[in-house]
C-alpha cells in the first residue's frame, strides 16, 4: 500500500471534498526509544509498555492524568481483606478471532514471574498469592496480605491468550507468531532499533482507531528526530530536546504539545559495604564506602543547584524535585520542603566525613531514556567538581545501562523513574524498600539501601485498607527515605511533542506515552 502522509491526506481531502472518514491515512511517529521485545511481560521500561499497549490491552487502564479507568476489566472490588474480584469485559476478541475470558487474564498474571527479562515485571504481581477463575468473566485474586493498590499495579498487566503457553519466548513474540492481543492494532513487523509496523484492528472493542496503519520509528538521536519531522519523513515526534523547543514553538509550520510528566531524574548512590566501582583519593582506593556516610550523601545533595538544572540545562522544561513523586501524588510528603543549595555547607559536611579534598567517583547515567538525561548528567558532574570531587561521568544507551545496572555494576547512577500508578507503594516499594524477593519489594533497589524504620512504616501502609491512614503512613515513609538520602531526586521533567502544523489533535499525557489510537487527524 502506498504511504499517504498527513500533508498529502489533507491536500487530497481539500481537492476531492471527501468526508474525513473516507480517507484512511497512515501515521508515522519518530520516537526516541522503542521496545526491546514484543513480549509485553519482558520489561517494565516505559518505552516498552508504550509501544506494546497498541497490540495488548491491560486489565486496568489510566487516563492522561493517570486516573484509573476500565480496561479489559470493567470493574473491581475487594470482597474481603485478601481477595479482589475483577469483572471482565464481555464480547472482546483477540486478533486471531478467539474470545477473551478470565482464563486469559489468569494466565497472564501467572506468566509474569516466569519471564526473565532485564527489568522484571514482578513489580506488578508482587501482592498476588493465587488466581481463581470463577466464571468466564469473573476473576478473583488472592493476595499476600492486604493489597489496597492491586488495581493500580494491574495498569501494567498486559493480557495475552492463555493458548500462548508458558514456554513462549522472545523469538515467538518478535516474529509475530505469539504477538496476539486484544488491542486497537495488530502486529505486522518489527526491526529492533528500527520500525514497529502496526495495522488497525477493526474489531477492537473500543472502536476503530483513526489511522489504518501506524509506524513507530525509533530515532534515538535528538537532532535526527527533529530533522525527520522537518523533512516530512515522520508526522510526529516525541521528546523534543530543550535546545529545539523555543524554535519549534515559534515556528508557524510546527505545532508543539507540552505536558508535565511523572518522570524524575534520581541519583542512586550505592551504600554497599564494597562499592561496585572503586572510590579513590589521590589515585588510591579508599577503605570502606564513603557513600554509606549520610554526611557524604547530604553533601552531594546540597551541591546540586536544581534551579540551574531546570532553567539553564533544561531551558525551563522541568521543575525542581524534592522527593520521588510529584506533588499531589498519594503518599507525597508535605513535610519535605524545597531542596537547599549550599555549596559551603556541602564542603563542611564532606570535610567532617573525612574527605576535605573530595574523592574520585564513577557516575553512570542514561542518554536516551528521557529528554535531558545526558546533559543533566554532565551538569551534575560539573556541580560536584566544586566540592573537589573528580566525577567520571558516563552517559550510556539504555540497552547497555539497564542490564548492567540490574547486575549492580555501578557505584552511583542516575536514571528516570515515573510513579505510573500515582501512589507511593509503586515507587518506594520498588526503589527504597530492602530487597525482599519473597514479598516482591526492592525489585529495583540496586544501591543496597536498607532502613528497618522505613520498611516498618511502609509495610504498615501496604497492609492498611483505610485510604487516609495509608496515605499518612506512606507520607511518613517518604519523609524517612528522603531525609536519609536513600536516593537523591533532581528534577521533574516536562515532555514536548511536535507535529506538522494543523495536522493532528492529541492530548499530552503525564506518563509521556504516545498512543497512536488516541491521536486523530485534524478535519
């Protein structure tokens, strides 16, 4: 089929005066990152979920502000302290024509722990003890104790057919053999680091999407992505770099779409007894790990000028962060004020800790996870140099960074994390809680942080059904973790999309997702 670009579609409409629905256009999107696999249970990365939700639906969905809404489940309720009941949507078809039932949801929940990807999806099933199919459209989930946030976790529970089989792996999904979902688009083809091609599923339960075909083109280089839009190679791009935003905003040929996001660039200092990469003074490896000293972590925090990061480095596309979630999220601590910038106090703390001349440390970041990650990484290294630190900063592609981070090979890192469920259990349970594979906590705690006081308060919150009581406990846990500098938040990012002027309509999302089926052509 010959590609029909947005501009040619608009021109054709004007010439023949046809109804908008009569012309089926293609949409080509230039994206900074795409999926690492077509298996929806392979990784928790946002770019993975964003791509694959076009093919696979989740049990629970969220709107552009992360408010829960029905997905394949139309309703959910706790029927006792350790049981949730989910009612399934009737009349839903998989792409191969088979009916969706509760058995498929059960299989998908049970499959997640069996998939050994680089960033395990068990984060979303950590509370699940067992799953029971009551009838074709009723599912009961038994939980390990009280689990008030289970529906929030299931916003990332992608459903595949029960016939998929536990033995199915990347090869079968990537080839398309097992890439069968209930989503608005069917899988056509995928080239790793290249194009994901999708075709509209006309029997989608949510109604037909506007675009007949969608091509999601991975273009990791910011300049190349911008050039692709300006040349007409793509119709829409995400993650417009801060350096190009003002020019695009003032360009009459381009429309920009801006949104606050849930993503925060967080620094994770390893507090293990033996740091993965040596910390040195005058070329000699120091005894012990300086990052275990709270004074050192506070010094690193105090040396960060977040206003400069936002206004200069990111050219205004962000806000200073004082904890791991944006204000207003469930469990955000109002007791934590704006993070202080005080380089002299930072130097005093570093001297008190025994490092008056600083030390040499490796600092590893992503360079393609979110807008600005590489430039913020470099700026932080420069800020810390004022403390006398020699910072060996390295920004790496996510395909290199994340597997090595999962193996805990870095002494200090920075990457983005978004509270995609809108509440503290998701973020603090994954990043801060002591590693506890049995309970499913600490899945992404790669720094070795462990604080019994935090674990106790957080654990009480996780077992409290009363929303107000749970909120207070999560706020207390947030305060403990941030005062202890378990992680050091820097900035909350804003996201910018750009398209050819007057061609598309879209509502920007705080989770930064680019959902083609929620984008429509301008009539």
